[in-house]
C-alpha cells in the first residue's frame, strides 16, 4: 500500500472525549470513527487489524474441530419466547418491529437460534460431538457504552456452541475450547488468564472468563502470579485426545484465579505472599457449560445408543474480536503509539522515503516495495511529501513493527536504516540485508 493513495486519517491532537489510552490511540491512528454512542465505523487500518485477529481466532477454532457458520444479526422474538429469555433479557436487548408488526430483535447472543438449528437437523448421538461457531456483529444496549470499542453497543463476537450427548462429552468439548482459547490469546501476544466465573443456576465449575491484566480493566481480579509465565498448549496438541486436553486444563486451573464475584479470600490468602496478584482485568473471552438450559425447553433432542431420546448438553464460548483490538493496545503501547504483535500488525513492514523526488531514494524504495509486495508481505510505503519527523511519528503511532528508513545520505554509503518498533533498536544495513531481516 502506498500511503499517498491510502485512507489513513491520523489525528495529531489528542481527542478529549477518550478516557483510556487504547481509545485515544485508535482515534489518533485513524482506526475507528464513532457514528452514534457506542457504535463505530471501522476505518481501513482498524478493519485490517480486526480481520487479522479474526483470522487467528478462526484458525484456532478450526484446529479444535469447530465448524464455521453464519447466523443473521436479526432474530425473531418468538425464538426467545420459547427459551423464556425474551422477557428476562431486559433493556440490553434492542427490540425491533418489522412492517407486519412482528417482534424482532438485534441478536445480543445466539443460543436460541443455534438450538433451533440443532433441533431441526441433529437427531442421533452419531451426529455428535458438534461445535458450530460464527463471527458476527452483536448489539447490546449497554447502560454505559465507553472506552471506544472496549465496551460498545454494536460489537463483533466469535461465538461457538457445543452440542453433546451427555455431561462427560460436554466437558471434553469445554476443554477443547479452553485449550483453543489459550492458544488464540497467546498467538495474539496476550497473557489471558482463565478465571473461575459464575455459572448461575447451572452450578459446577465449567465457566471461565479469560482475563488480561490491565489497569484500565473494569473487573477486579485475583490470581497467582505464576500464570503470567505459564506456556500455552503446543500447536500440535491432539484435540481428539481427551486426556491431553484435560492435562492442559488441569495445569491452567491448578493455581488460584478468580474475578471479584467468585473471589474466595481464604483460598487467595493460602497463596504464598509474593505470588498474590490483585489487579484490574479486561474480559476478552468467556466459556460456559449450560447443560440442557435451552435444549430442554426448545426440544433439541437426540436418540442415544440405547434408543432413548434426551435433550442435548450444550455450552457456549465467546470471544470479542473488536474488544480485543483495544485490549491489545492497552497491553502493548508506549508514549509514541501502538506496538502491534507481529501476528496482527496492520502492516508488517513500513518503508519511509525520507526524500521523495530524489532519484536514487525513490528507486531504492520502489525496489524494496516491489520485492516485499511480491513476497506477500503487508507493506506500507510512505511516499508522501511529509517531513521525515512526521513520517517517523506516523509509523510509530500506527505501530509498524519493522521500519525501513531510506534516505540519500545512507544510500550514498550503501545502507538503509532498519528500525524495530518494539524496542526502538536501529541498525544500518545494506538493502539486501534489511530485506533478509524482515522477510
Ligand atoms: P462484560 O462483562 O464485559 O459486559 P459479558 O460477560 O456481558 O461482557 P459475554 O456475554 O460473556 O460478555 O460475551 C462474550 C465476549 O464478548 C466477552 O468476553 C467480550 O469479549 C465480548 N463483549 C461483551 N460485551 C461487549 C461489549 N459491550 N463491547 C465489546 N465486546 C463485548
Ligand atoms: Mg455484559
Ligand atoms: Mg462479563
Ligand atoms: Mg461474560
């Protein structure tokens, strides 16, 4: 991408309305634009990051055996009357009437609709296990939308739903998602700690919120410090091996970790003193086993090996990709801007032409740009007329991980400068050596 042809509405001023750093940086970097309270348009840079996050989520969901579908945003109220949640859900639900005066709603979540699909097609235990997911916009009329896309009213969610014959199989499905989540967050450069969460009337201990620690987080959390260095499950973990999955889950639940609602002071105080972490956290994911809560009232039943029909056992598993964009920035930035983990950086490499119009500089930049583009690298070529200082500031603000700085002086000596955004390290290298480093 040539910056001169791109749409990157950078703000030099710090927006006054933004209270937290991720919101400020997303506005300054031209990633999002508020259209109504808690409702945002995603501009090119924001859309790129959002897509890259979704790609990582998708890969890990697919690896675990979940299957992607797409359900609509608009749902019929009748479905929700069947589960009993139409009246219970309250004001967070956006209720809509169509031209025939039928009650519709903008989906805040999809348990009912997924259960409806399952009951239509899944009749036998032989069709199980099954896990279906989609990545779709949700609407929740939050009382206090704030912090930009961190708590918005319209937001993107990856929600998966597992369907199993009985409790034991549902736990295996739960563990698959538990492991997939750990891998997903690690790949996004985050340390997300699974914390015991409320199961409501379902009971048991199969509900975990995945929380990243950040001073601006809305939840108060308590955990063992060793979680911060625990390695995520390996990429080759066998998702068909229940014992391997249980092993990973056991390790990641072996130490104390709970949000305020489930906090057990005595258990926390049993943790050795230097290892007790009490902090603020951001909920980036939530997994939940809810048994037959929807299958029972909605009649999603299958025949077991014994010929007896029974309601399926289900769980749901949510991740907020749009909240993650903000959460990653909260976890990874400095005074100059965003520091993207390589896996989701909107552009992996930036080329900064310090003297547009200088024949040698232009030629070197064009050569770099052509080579990187041909190799499939997402590259942003700053070919604008801006001063060097402004180009450096833009590249750092939007968080380009590798920056190749090309100017006439360096070129005369046969070098370009390679800068690493994360630590600011700079090196003078030949064009070829710089290319070799970023490829
Ligand atoms: P919160 O406690 O922050 O209100 P929740 O518990 O209501 O979130 P879930 O129903 O568990 O959210 O939804 C799954 C995921 O969707 C959350 O873990 C979060 O990442 C994301 N999410 C939920 N609400 C929002 C929102 N208003 N804006 C952005 N992302 C959200
Ligand atoms: Mg909520
Ligand atoms: Mg919550
Ligand atoms: Mg939740």
